[in-house]
């Protein structure tokens, strides 16, 4: 056989192999950002301690996703509590001095302060000394003594933060954590980048913190699953268009103490302990992901009754809430948007009227 013929046969075999693995796997070979087909591009990455996946259709989706990836990395490096080079780390090791921060960091802190005020301190970004005390930052979980909690609570209180334009000053010992809002905030920024690049349909998933642009490419609404608590699978689905859905659940990060009790990562800033509000999980649906993220944490702390009052007062969002008595509540706006999963079809869905 001639050399040319051998080369031609090798090339044909290789082409058939690539053709055989099909379109979706091709993405693996093409690596990361290039459009796969019909203007669809995806990225999968690990950042902010979570798996991130963004899928975009139309426009310059490959180019847009490159920008998205570097923006996520940039914001992660600014807002990480553990990275010694981050702005938040610098702010948290300020020893009482004023610190200059970038305007995007000032903006997310300002937003967190507004939400802290609006939720009467259920959301409080100064909760960090308490979160570390329980070991949620490192994974070295422990139940702190009541003296330790008492001591650390002295440093908790969002009104202790002085923020003037792009300068922040915290009293010594006060530390902040953007963990309750950062993913939502970043989700909105990612959606803006995609919008600006002409993307008309996209699914942004930052570790379960979800935002969609438009409808699915086929014109249908996006059906987003709400995770079943303490097991695999879904409790139900919500249909959304151009919106976000964010869940705070007590099963997300938790441990069992030596006393046999379960402790979770969402804290009541008044007690310095995991919020025992009777809520297992609450998912918030709204236009802005940062609002959904802030509220999922805050409503979890508030409990069903206060969450309902808050919703009636502000009303620019909806929620799905599961209690520890296995009761499910949805707000009126979701009546035709929420469906229970098959496995939960016998569950009663209580609709909260306006
Ligand atoms: P999320 O998963 O959005 O509910 O946010 C929970 C994370 O926010 C925790 O892992 C803590 O880092 C932080 N956190 C816990 N409790 C609060 C609270 N009451 N206010 C603000 N941040 C909190
Ligand atoms: Mg949150």
C-alpha cells in the first residue's frame, strides 16, 4: 500500500471516530467556548466552591462565554473570604482602618446593607465570625460554647459597617461574608454580559443559583427543578422566563453534632446559631438573581409567617417553601407555574394568597 493511501485511510478512520462520538461529546474535544451547533455554546467550570455551567444560544455565544468565564474568575478573586489576596480578605483584616475597595465590591456591599435593613437584619453580612466559629468556612465543624457565641455576637451587626463611596471601615473584630448574595449578584452580571452580546436564550447555573435569559430556544418556558430535601431527585419544577430561582436549604451544608442534632449553615444573626425557623428549604423566584439570593437566605431565617408578611409587603418575587412538618407552601403567583414531581404527587400544595 502506498504511503499516501495509508495517510488517507488513517485520516478517514479518525474522522469517522469523531463523527461517531456525536455533537455533545465534540464539545469536549473542541474545548470550552466554541459554538457546538445552532449557535449553542457552553462552559463548565469550578469556582466559588461550586460547579458552574452556562449555556447560551444565538449571538456571539462563544465570545460571550469567554468574557463570562473571566468575569466569574475576577469576581471570585475579589470576594473570596479565604483567598488572602481578595478584597474581602483585606477588608476582614483591616484592624479598624478604612480600606479602599473597587466600585463593584462597594456596590455589592451597599446592596447587602440595603437588604439587611429591609429584612430587619435577618440577612446580615457581618455574620462571618459566627460562621467561622461553627466551622462552616473550613469544614472543621463544631458546636461552639455559648460563651464563644456570646463573645462573637458582639461583632455582628450590619449597622457597624461604615461605607462611604469606595471606602469601607469596620470596627476591629467585625468581618464580612458575601456568601449569601454573591452567587446571585454574579448571576445578574453574567446575564448582562450575555444580553449585551446578543444572546437571546441562556441558562446560567451557579451551583443551583439559576437565572435564565428568554425562553428555551424552541420557545418553551424553562422548567427548573427544585431539589428534594435530604435525597436525590426533585420536589417539583417551576416554569420561568427571563427570571431567576435561588434556593436556601438546610441540607446544603450541615453536620451532626456530638449531641446527635443536625446543624446547618444559615445562621440567625440574633442567636448566633443555625436558624431554627421550621423551614427546610425556601426557593425564591424573581427577576433579579441578587434579590432572590438575598431573600432566600433572609426568608429562611424569618420562617413562614414573617416570610409571608414580607412577601405581601414587597411582592416583587414569589417563593416555594417546605417546612420541617413536610408542608409545602407556594405564593399565589406560582399557582400555574409550579408542579410537583411524580414522587410527591400526594403532597398538598398550600397556596398563600396576596
Ligand atoms: P445561602 O446559601 O445563599 O442561603 O447563603 C448561606 C451562606 O451565607 C452561609 O454559608 C454563610 O456563609 C452566609 N450566611 C449564613 N447565615 C447568614 C445570614 N443570616 N445573613 C447573611 N449571610 C449568612
Ligand atoms: Mg442566599
